[in-house]
C-alpha cells in the first residue's frame, strides 16, 4: 500500500481550485470602492466643467451687457445730434425763408405771384412744424431740462393730438428727478409703447402711470385695443417685436425688469420696473 508523502496528498486525490470567476473578480468590497472612486472622480470632473461653462456664460453675459449699453448710448447720442442739427440748422434756414416770403408778400406783387408766395410760405410753415416735432421726438429738450414727468405729459399731449384715443396719465412719488440715463430709459419705453398702441392696437383708451414705490420706479402703459397672441414674441414674425425687444433691453440695462401681457381682443399691458437710484 502506497503511503502519501509527507506534506503531500494521497495519490489519486484531485486538487481543488477556486472557480475562475472568483479568481478574476477578486474582493467584491475592493471592486465597489474602485467604482465609488471612479464615480467621485467623474463627479468632480463634471463639476469643474460646469463651473467653467458658468464662467463662460457670465463672461458672455457681461460682454453682451457692455456691448448693448454702448449701442444704446450711441443711439441716444446720434438722436441728440440729429435733433440739434435739424433744429439749429434746417429749422433756422426755413424760418429765414419764411421771413423772406413774408417780405415778398408786403411788396404788392401781382395776383398770381402773390398766391404762389402765399402757398410757398404755407408749405414752409408746415415743414418748420414737421422739423420741430421730429426734433422733439428724437430728443425732447423738455426731458433734459425739466425731467421725466413733464416730458411724459408733453408726450401724452402730442399723442392725443395725433389720435382719437383718450390717454390718462397718473404719477406719484416722482418729485425727485432720476439719473438722466434712467429717465431716458423710461421715456423711450413709454414712447415705443404709445407708438405700438397707435400703430397696431386701435385703442380707444390708454392709461399711463409712473409711480415711485420705495426704491423702485414702475412705468405701466395699458390700452383697450386689439391685443395680440403673446406667442408672436418668441416667433419674431411681427415687426412690433423688434420694438418690444428693444424696450426689454433698455430695462435690463437699467437693472430692472420688463413685462408685457396681451390677449387678442383684450388689450395690452406693458410694465417696466427699474431701481430709482
């Protein structure tokens, strides 16, 4: 009988091996820790990527705001320069021409000539009035000299002369003037809103309010006109959306918020709120 060698196994007895899958898998807890570490590294990488993207978005936003502010400043400067050129040069030339025509009338010219002179003088007067109104629209001197509330009253009066609708204006808490750029912002929003009411809404009644509440100033323009589907604001299919986008951009540049609400047949409400200081 064969005896097994010391330390050996009996002859004919099979040696037991761990399953191949167990050898490959190793320690399950170690594998789990590896997976957790990988997930943690992936999470950190995603957080860094997200922070980088947010930084880029903030940079783009800042650049956009600076660029938009400069564009608006250029627009206002161009309007001011054009208004001054119209009033100081073209307006004065036409006034001189009108005076010359009046002198001709006094010289007792023939009937046909006198009639022609009278017609020319009337056309000159119409052109002087047109230039005056255009100059005020481009840059109203009342806004620079007297402030937002008087300029708003003047604008409302001008619109009431042009249209059949009645415009009611109410203001409160506006005894102190705002910074010039903020007065310009609100005045331009009001101007564009009234133009839209006249051009698109066919309104019978328009309500304008300018109210200071605490450290905020709220401008609202409401009409009872045709209204529109607010979905067109995102579609950009209406030419009026350009003016609305510009009103919103002006409000954002002033550090405020802009809203517009409208439904077909139920009128339109435009609101802009900006800091008073």
